[in-house]
């Protein structure tokens, strides 16, 4: 007669399933600690999968908005600097005209006018880092100012012919459903200045002109230049308005950048809270899983070694 073990096949199967379950939990915790991620597949995040995927998608859109906004901010900042330079040129022109009148000496006027024209044209025909014309109004491959000399400017029948830019203003999406319009065209900010330069150069080329050859102002020259002081003053006011509008757009873009940074931090918190392993909790869980596995292994091992012989009375060697 054989002596059976106490543990049945059903009990052995149960303990083996417990070993597998506890081992799996231990492996999962080990993986979470090693990778610092709660899971490697979406299924591993359970009921938080939808929140995780939505946060990742929203964060990706926010990153795209941030990249586009940074480009727009750079351009608006560059334009602010250039508009300030244009404003300085207008101030220089007004001073040159005023000095000619107040000093009754126009001999240096046209040299200054020429220098102002050259600098203004260079600014309005400037390009960005991608090689596109900044003030092109959408015609990024076309120089917005078409004339390269004062003589060419004077020869135009209308000041509008000095510009070849389009009318499109740039717009950038900075958030879901929110856009900022920015960008200024050459004709927006250059028409007044170019008209003033055209008028002065045109008068100089006329019968009453020749400022360089005049040791003093004639009455006609004095009257003309005096009227130009007022005209150039108006140009300065209009340019200041355009500069302020660009500054407003720049401030909007900066505010959007700040908001985007806040949203990036918020989304990162959502994602990390779900996706990343809490190392303190994982260490505690690892210890618990190790203890549980050790316990179930010991119980299973002990149970499989037991048989009915363990419970039979011990013989004392005497007859009965």
C-alpha cells in the first residue's frame, strides 16, 4: 500500500497559480523601476489610458504652437528693431530739413537724403533667416521696394510704384482656436518716408532746386523745405503708430509664449503622473512582492513534502 501526499493535484495547481501571479507582479514592479514607466503599452495604464493619450496629443499640439509662435515672435521683435531704425531715419530727415531752413544752408541736405534713402531701402528689403523678404506681404521671393536710386524714385509717376509687396498679413495659431496677426508690409511703413524723399529729390532736380549748388536758400526753396518739415512730422507720427501696432502684436505673442509654457508644464504633470513610476511607492511594492513570492514558495514547498507519514504515531519499538 502506498502512502499518499497530503497535497492534492488541485491544491498544487492553486499554489502554482499563486506563484505565477506573484512572480508576474514582481516582474512588473521590477520593470517599472528599471524603465521608470508604469507600463510599456497603453493597455498597461488601464482606465487612465484615455486621459494619457489625450494629454500626449494636447501636449504635441502645444509644442507645435510654441515652435510657430517662437518664429513669429522673432520676426516681430526684428521688425520692432527695424521700425525703430526707420523712425530714427525720419527724425534725421526732419532735422536735416529743419537745419537747412534754420541755417539758411542746404548744401549738405541732398547727401543726407541720399543716405536716408539707402538705409530705408535696405531695411524694407531685408530678409529673415530663411531668405524670405520680411516686408513682402506674402510675396516672400520678391523685393518689396522696386527702386534702387533717388533718380528712379523721382521718375515714378506715383509712389505706389515704389512697392511690389503683397497685402497679406501673417497669422500664427498660438492655441486651439486662437491666432495672432503680425507682420507689416513695406508699403505700410515706407510710403510716407519714400514720398517725402521723392518730393525733396524731385524739387532738387527741378528748376528751383539744386540744393548742393546753393550757398543760401531762395524764397522758393525756403517755402518748400518749410512745408516739408510739417510733412515729415506727419510721417513720423504715422510710423510711430505702425511701430505701436507691431509692439502690440509682439506683446500678444509673448503672452502666448508664457501661456504655452504653462500648458506644457501642466500637460507634463498629467503625463508624468500617469506614465512615470513613483519610485518610493514602487520600492515599497517591490519589497512586498518579494516577501509574498518567498512566502508562497515556502508554503508550496513545505506542502508538497508532507505525507500521511508525517502524522502517523512514532513507534517506541515495544510489542503491542
